[in-house]
């Protein structure tokens, strides 16, 4: 009820899109579920509307990254490279389904979200030299949104020292409560 109308509308649209169109390669996962992606989507949109410089295109990129980011997991553990597989799936999906426009920032966020920040930010910065600052900002928002859902792993699943944005810090209690209510 307290979610901004823009976030609510985008959340409902992209959740329905994910449910009706995307295939998850690990459908019986305990932790990397569509529910996880829905919560990451909500956190990403909430952080995105609060961060200066995030417009409709940036929110759309965050939404694409949120709903696709764990589609190509092979296991529930570290599974480094699941981000690159999800990014590849996203690119192919956009080529085959003209209702979803490919967004390079979403692709890059997905591709490097399972990497250390230093590696991810450097790769994204090199791929987007003209929009480096914005692309890295979106990467940080997404990584925080994904991290906020670590409460699904247990009460101590999130170490707030690693959150990148003050806007994400403001969502910690909300995320804890949301996971408690939905998992």
C-alpha cells in the first residue's frame, strides 16, 4: 500500500511478464525461484526511483535484469557464470521476441552480477565508456536489490556492510519482513 504507483505498476507488469514468458532452468530450486526474482525486482525498482539519475529506461533495464538474472542457474550454490548464461538467454530471447527490446545495461548487469564488484564494474565500465557512471550505478542498484533478498537464506543471510547505496540500507527491515511473509 505504501509502494509508489510507478513502482507498483512496473512491478505488476514485469512479474506477470516473467510468469507468462520466462523459462527457469532450475525450476525446483529452493532459493533461486521466481519469487526471489519478484522480490529483487521490487527492491530494484524501489531503490531505482530514489536514486538520482534513474529514469524510465534505467528502471526498465533494472526490471529486465531482475526477472532474467537467475533463469540459467545450474545449481543453488556459487554457480559462477550463471550470470553470463542468463545474459545470453536474455539476448536470444529479445532477438526472438520483439515485444522485449534488448537493453545493453540489463545484459551487462546480468552478465557480471555473479562476480566480484571490482571485476563487474571494470567490465561494465569498459563496455559502456560513454555511459560508464550510469551503467555502474545501475549495477550497484541491482547488486543491492539481489543482496536484500538474502534474508531468504536465513536471519543472518545479509551483511549490510556490503550494501552499496544508502537507499538500499533504508529497505533492510522491509526486505526482512517481506521475506518472512512470502517464503
